[in-house]
C-alpha cells in the first residue's frame, strides 16, 4: 500500500515529530552506554514493544483496507506525515524506492565531492538501480573503484529489495581534438582501455558465467575453497548448506543463501514463474519475489540475499 501520487506525504515532518525522533535517538545513545546485560534488556524491551505495536497497526490497516467505505480514510491517514513515518518505520508502508535512493545519494555526495567525484540517479526499477558517475568516480583507477563502491553500498543499504547497481555511461560532450595532439595518425586506432567493473580486490567474488545459469531456474554454486575452484554444485554433494542459490530471470540474477526462510530447506528445486517473477520453494510452497527475496506467503520473512552484478557475461557476488 502506498500513498496516491496526487496526495503524497509532506516532505518535512512537523516540529513535534522532530522532537520525538530526537528523544528516541538520545535514549538509544544512552542505552549503548549501559553494561551489556542492561543493554540487552533495553533492546529486548524495545523489540517487544515494536512487535506489539506493529501487530496492532497491521490489524487496523487491514480492517480499513478491507472496508470500501473506510479506504479513503486510510489514504487520508497515510498522507499525514506522522502516520506515514510510523507506518514506514514498522514496514507496513514502503517508502518510495526512488526517493529513498535519492536521500542515500545525498548523504554520500559530500564525500564524493571531496574526492572530485559526483553521482546522478538515473532510475530505480527494483531490483536494479542505475546511476551516472562523473569526475573522479568515472574511471578505471583504484580510487574510482573505491568511490563506486561507496555509492553501491549506500544504495543497497538504504533501498529495500535493491540487488544490483548499474553504472550508465556518462554522456560525452561533443568536441574536436586534433589526432596529432594525442599521438595518433589519421586512421590509426586508439589504444584500448581496460573496462571498469567489479574486482576481487574491491571485495567481489567471481562467480559462474551467466550462460551457465539456466533461465527461470535455481542453480547452486559454491565459492572457491568450498567446492573446487568456484564450481557449480553437483548433485553428488550431499550437503548444500554452504552453497549459494543463484536465480536467473532473463538477464537479471539474484543470489541467496541456500535456505528457505521457513525451515531452512534447500532452494535447489525451487520453481520460478517468469510471468510473476515468483520463486516457490519445492518443500512447503513458500513463495518469494524471485529477484528481491521478499516473502509473499508470510509477512516479515525474506531470503538472505547477497549483492550481485553481471559484468561482461560474468556473475560477480559480494559474499562478505
């Protein structure tokens, strides 16, 4: 459930909500100063209260949503910034992913700018976000790779369901450059440049080729050192708990810990419905969004996902 486009929640919260939020932040900072035993009690109490409040809010929202006459009342409540923030905090209403992504980039822009770089959000179509990099971010150096990692980590951490961050080539500015000035003769080919992409030095693990993954299927794969040199898991291996479940839908790939969120059973024989992009566990019929891991059957359940990218026909995973 989301707010209607013409009645989107206000962007600025009222002063009383800001004061309440600051009180919560201050209280949590004080909790972190307690001894471990007291801190655990405080966190357990917080979790219990939030669970209790969420269950009550879910029942209220469900009742209003199921009543045609009360639906408009519900939409009006969601338009209130305080109610909206409360529902988002409890995961009942999802924040717009584009807005969330823009906010995440705003937080890292000062850091990028201090290193001579910049970033622009092109689009968010879950599970993929596309960005355009500029300045020091747009290149093949180790520094540029580090800045790209900052952008990717910020987006994946902030936007629920985001699995891949693609870099859109910067639009070149037309200009005339004499060939002699860059050491080329007319008709000579320019030297090739290394392609920018993920690397093991930047924390990525090289996975299988995209063509090795069957479309609309779950393929088990093990990192190097667990089953040979990063091989696809064979059926002869009895224990698949250490494998990564790779789900391919067209040209998109998602990577999950090989454990259903219901009872931890293997996802290997899961069925993928490409029309609805739904992954169904073969053991008890639990259904998930194939490319985000969000559980459709039970609220608040999801598969444990790993960031994944496809670059030059190679699947790369961040497993740490």
